[in-house]
C-alpha cells in the first residue's frame, strides 16, 4: 500500500494524499499535486520523490523553508509519522508497512528479483533499464516497479539525502541501557527496524574474591566475555527471556553454584554464584 | 599444510521466528576448501528447491573437478582454475534451476541468491549473485567483501541514499541479480589473499537485515575461539531481534598457512595425479 500524507492545520485534518506518483510537488500554484493556497507557501515549495516504498522530501528553494519534526531540512528521507511543516500547515507522513505486513501474510517481505538491472554509470548517475518481468509470488510489487525508471532519472538532479541529525538527540539518553538493542535508530520512530522485543531486566555480576573483590559489572551489553583469553573464557548473553552463561574456550569449564557446566548454555537465576578461572562472582538482577 | 588442516568450518541455519519453512541451503566441503550458501525464492517449496539445486551443483561438480585439477593452476585462457570453476558452476546451477522452472509449472519463477568461496594456495576466490554476503574479520576489522546485487546497494552507490540511512529503507528485499530466473547469469568473482587468523562469514540476508554489522563483528571477535558457539550466537541474535526471515551462516576460520606446494616434487606428484 502506498504511503500517505495527511494535511492538517491547527489540528484539523484538511485532506489526505496518496503518494502514488514518483514525483509529487507541494506548492501554492494550482498545477502542484498538493496545493496549499496560502501566501506563506511558495509557488513550488517542495517535492516528494517515491521509489517503491521509500519517499524523499526536498525543499525546492522555497522562501519560507520546510521543517521536518521541528528541524529545518533541505532534503530528507521520510520515515513513518514524520511531521512536515510548511508555514502553518502540517503534513504527516504515514507509511506503516510493518503493521500491514504483519496483517498480510509474509509474502510482502520475501526477496524479489528486479529482472533487468538498473545500470549505474561510473559518475553515479543512474541509467534506468526497464525492470520488467516477473517477481516470484508477488503481483503487487510489479505495479510499483513499472514506475521505477523515471524516478531514478529524477534522482540524477536531486542528489543525496540524509536524515535530519537533530532527531537522534530526541532520544533521552537515560533510556540507552534499557534499549540495549542492536539497532541505534537515528529517528524517534524507526519503523524499518524490526520491533525490538523487550530485553531482560538489567542485571550485574559482583566479584567475590581476588584482587578485584567487590567490583561490580552491569550487564548492559548483549554479549560479555569473562575470563582470560587462551586460558578460560565464558560468555554471558543477554536475551529477551533472560541471561545465559556458556563456555567459550579453555580446558576447564565454569561452575554454577558449585556444579561444573557442560558445553550447553545455562540460564542464570538471581544470586547464582559463577566460578571461573579461580574467580567467584555473584549474578543478580538490579531491578 | 593442506587446506583441510588449515581451515575450520561450521555452519548453521534456522527458519527464523516467522517463516514456516527454510528456503536457505548451506553446504561445505573442508577437503577441497569449498563453502556455499544460497537463499532461495519462489512460491510453495520452490525456494528450497532452487537453493538446494544451487548448493548441490556447486559442491558435487567442483569437488569432482578438483580430483583431477589444481585450483591454483591456470587454464587455457590464463584464468585460475579455482575462479573458473566457480564461474562455470554458478552458470551450471543457473541452467539447472532455469530449466526446472521452465519445465515444471510449480517451480515457475523460482530463483536463488548464492555466495560461494573456494580456499586454495593462501587465497580465497569468491563468487556471488544477489544479496547473500561474505564478511571478513581480520584483527579488529570486520567488513563485507561482497557487494549486494540489490536495488538498495545501487541506490547507495548512486549516492541517492547514505549507508547509514540504508537501514531505514523499505526497499530491502529487491535483488537485481539472481540464479535461475533467466537463461544466463553473470556471477561476480574476486580473489582475496588470506591470512592466518582471518574469520570469514557467509550469511543470508536474514542475518544482516536483523543484526547490525557492528554487533555481528563484536560477537565474532568475542567468540572467535569457539566457532560453533559463534554460529549459534549469530542465529540467536537474528531470532532475538525478531527473526523475520530464514537465517543461515557459514563461518570459516583460517588456522594456518595453506600455500600450494611448489617444488619439483609437487610438480611430479601432480603429474602423476593427472
């Protein structure tokens, strides 16, 4: 399903536009695809380029500029629920493929073939070849593919896009440990990244003997190795359903509550005692 | 030492958390230093059929040919036999898949990606088609040594989208080359010098779509002493992040030198072998 823009002013929805053309323009003059008849809006204010499921917004040197999520942009790679502001008007970008995909079988995400390759010239200017043909088990994509070549050509002119950097700062830093996720989304809502399952509650290990006695290590990373490389190493993994200890290398295996482990991963429980290369430590949950 | 003694190989595959069946195929043969991974596509079970044909054609044909040929030698056109074998057999796999797809309606339109590596004479020849990847961990550096044949990669190359933004793209699953969908295919081929201590990772996009490259690299670095555990962990990471696709990995660790013997004795024994 194509992405949409919802035009509103002062919270009142005025109109909804489907991004079903490779290039759509926004402006005051009547020939634009999205006409906003207001003097603060330039004749041709901005354009949106759509390649299959990705859309890019570009300010066409407008007098009053374009904002996305509160930051002024020149070019912007649109992400689901981005809010584009032109004067007093707001355009909300909706492209919730994730939800749609969950509902409509998994066919949507399957790898597909663009039959004829899009040839890139050395200078980086795309020279489009018609990507006709058959996509295994995928009728819907064929329709969008037919739109492809002109889009690529129009890119020659528009160049490179970047997401607005200020968005990254919108993440409250306090949340970082709780999001010990492999993805560092650069936008507040990063719909293209998979939904992150809740990570296990924060836990730590505290060393109970030896020179580092009392030292505490928060297990914020998904993977932490303990021990001496080449002698004895074990790894602690943080997974959605808990923490696990697994032997990595060395002749000796770690012990858990006095019992020597085998090669299999073992789930850690609150206040378990780990023994590894002569060092004892206690595992416990912090929350 | 010979290649079998010099390299350690493990592989693992999982259908993931969402898909009911696994369309990936992996195969390796340590005796001739060959690793092959394919990610099939097509309705019903056609994806499995396509990737299965691809890995079996490559492994049986190359193994058979290497009984009488040395991969480091050059053929009549001056190309290394190892490289030529990869090219020929990706084409052969293409022809088999294509003819099955054309002759049997249930297989119509099936195809597969492929990434294959052949280790010989302290080198690695790599062939690939589509978006299955090969990565290399050397020291602290973890990087891809193949470039996807995908719309997204072409957008990156064309400067339309930055590498960082590529993760946000919704055009991830469009490959521009695949094995078996046309009468002919052109695999991309490269050779790379190999160093002791290198770890090579072959994977289907079910891994690199779900897990950031940095996290894959970190896991490999931490678990380099235990290759089977590293493979398990990579699959777990993809599945813990949602596992929306089949995920397969092959890991190859280079434990020693495997330069081809070059003295008169080697020549003599190779002459007898012929």
